[in-house]
């Protein structure tokens, strides 16, 4: 039994140095991306178009539905126990700090992680990556870095839109449910929107974006020869991205209580 446990641990840890090296290469390539040629910048623009612009309607509708539904359900309950003023704190905590970043990350993972992993995996099987290497182009700098920057920026800005629409969307409902409270909705909302909550939300979105981009490009580049590995890489990218997002989100929740 000990031998089997040792084999399992060795198999799981033998790729750790390679993964850490890949993450380091990705960060260094992203840091010097501004000096790349225009072709690499075009990849960044296309990534922003797909991950940010095309996902924006979904995020807006999702945030409006979440914020409005949360207000309608929570306000009636809080009013029944005489704590209706807590609705603003509840909206800020749930929409901005907790659910906003993770829902945006899940949407981006479902849309972009599969697309990135399968696209790069297809380039590996069609020997395009070998062609880049043969003429002296680093695939990580040319293909990985713009996707890393594009996905991270997209998650960051989509999270801002999610918070904005999720918090201000219920203000329209307030005018019909409780016209008296509508006049002070914005003022009461901004009183609860503190800087630590904003910074936590933005930090989560940056970490989630980096996880999605690194995991999806990693599994895309790890495709070998067979074309049947391409969809497997897409599935692995989505699954591991979800695990990484949940793990980091739990760390953000637990660390303040430990520190």
C-alpha cells in the first residue's frame, strides 16, 4: 500500500517544476509584451473581443437578474424582522465581493477556457507550433502572453460591469416596490460600498483571470500528436480552472479570519 501511495504522490508531483516554470515564463512574457510586434497585439485585441465584448451582454443580464432577485427576496424578509436597512450591506457583500467575481469567472471559463485550449491544441496537432519554433518565434510569448493579458483584463472589466449593473439594477425595482426608499437607495448603497470590499472584488477578478488563462494555455500546449487529445485538453482546462477558482475564492474567505 505504501508503494502505491508513493507512486501516486510521485506521479502527481513530478510535473510541479514544469508547471512552475511555465507560470514564470508566462509572467515574464506578459511583462515584456508591449515590445512585441503588431501581430501579437492583434491576438490580444481578438482575445478581448471574444472574452470581454461578446460576453458583456450575458454578464449584464446575469447581474441584473441576480441583483433584482436578491433585492426582492431579501428585502421582504428583512422588512418582516425589522432590519430592512441591511439590504444595502447584503447587496454589496453578495453582488460585489462574493458572487460577482466568481460568476464572471465561471462564465469566462465556460466560454474562453475551452476555446483557448482547443485552439492551441489544434495548432499543436497541425504542426503550427513547430513552425513558430523553427523560425525562432517563442509560442508562449506570441500565443500565450496575449491570451494571458486579454483574459485577465476581460475578467477584471466584466467584474466591474457585473457589480455596477447588479447594484444599480435594483434601484429601478425599488421605485415600484418602495418609492419612499428609492430616494435614498444610491446614498445608502455607497455608504456600504467600502474600499476593502472593492479591493477584494478586484483582486479576486485578477487572480481568477490569471488562473483561467494559464490553465487553458497550459493544457493547449500539452497536446501531443493525436487530434483526439484536443477536446480532452478543453475539458481539462475547464475542470482545472473551476477547481483553481474555487480554491482561490476559499483562500480569500478564510485568510482574513486567520490573519
